[in-house]
C-alpha cells in the first residue's frame, strides 16, 4: 500500500494560507467560519421555491388542505437560516472596524424582515414571467410545464430573490444565489440587474446580463444573448472603477435574438428587434430592426421592407 507524506503537505498548505491571510490583512476567527455558506444558501433557496410555489415546487406529498401550514413552517425555517447567513455577511464587512454584535443582529433582522415582506410581490412577478414563457413559446404545453421545466424560469426565481437581497445591502448572499442558478442553467444574471415583469428567456443557455443592466416590461431574449459592458474605466492607480452604469438599457417590448451581443450603456428603444448574432455598441431607436445586413447607422424602422437576412 502506498504511503503519502500528508503531514508535509498539510504544513505547506498552512504556510500558503497564512501567507495569503497576512497579505490580505485577514485573521482567522477562532470561533469558526466567517463567511456565508454556499450549501446553506442553496437549501434556503430550495425552501423558498417551495414557499412561493408550494403545490409545484414544494414537497411531493403536499396537499392543498395543509398548504398554509407547510408555507408557514417552511418560511419560518428559511428566514431564520437566512438571518444567520445575513449576519455572517454583515459581520464580515465590519471586520476591519469596530464590530457591534447588537447592531449587526439588528441590521440582519431588518434586512430579512424586509425581504420576507417582498415575497408576495416576487411571486406576482414570477407569475407574469411564467405566463410570458407560456404565451411566447408554442412548444409550451402548460404553465405548469414552464414552471417545472424551463431553465429560464428557474434562473428568474433565483434572480428575483437575489435582486431583493442585493437591494437590501447583502450583495454576497445575492451573488451566491445567482451563481447557484448559473451553475444549474448556464444563464448568468448579476443580482444587481433590474428586470421588469413578463420577462422571457427562450432556451436561455448562455444568456449573460450585467450588474447595471435595466430591462423593461415584456422583453424577450433568446439563447447566448449578452448584455455586457464595453469598457472598464480605471482609477489613477490602474484599478477598475466599480459602480458605474456600464450595461445596456432595454426598453419595453424589445426582442433580442440568439447570439446577439449588446455592449455599453446604450439604449434599445421600445419595440426594437435585434437580430441573431448582431454586435451592437450604439443605441437603437424605438421600433427599429437591426440585423447583420444593416450597418450600425441604418436602423430600419418598424414596418419598413426587410433586407436580406433580417429577422
């Protein structure tokens, strides 16, 4: 049987960890883990999906007569677990300052209470998304099929939950929740992105939506669409500047076909149609049709004759 020098590797790994922590000016909390746990947040979101859609995403043996009991019990457990994770994020943020445990507890309590209060509105938004997918896809047999099977809807459930946490000052929790959906669906939506109701991602795989993107009502995207940034400003020290609006604004009723890439703080006007594989770095007027056959300066107004290769 092979013998491995585990002790030597353990010592070397300890040295690397200490080197990293000293360089980052971090110290290990002897009390245990000091950051939110991906596994815990995965379980919380799974529970919240059942809370939002108990008869579809809840326990398989749930009956309608016990629906409210299940929702109340599951919601209570999920909120307590979320509070613990929120406290870890807030405590980690305050690690370089004077940590007031009472204040951190109060902030976590306030954030989780506000999040819980938004759940009915999140459910209503998701209902509109499910209906948009059902009406927008001729292959959809029912709204139940859409909810149970469509990766775009799964990604939106995660995004709607994550976006609320992002707005409440818990960006790390929000990002972890978004990344769970990214790993499961191939759809990458930053939790900071603002997305209106009745949003539909057809197929969805490869869709990327950046942090400062703003999407209106009744927008439809196909697979591999990117709403990204064109350039990244740097400060005097050469570090990337954060927080600047750098992603597209997509107004109501816009359709963006597969493989299109829209970069920068440009605006796609209401009702515009962006064809497949288009690369776009300029704003588009309302009602325009942009295809590979049209140049950057030749946006075709709605109703005008289509050029070869247009959608």
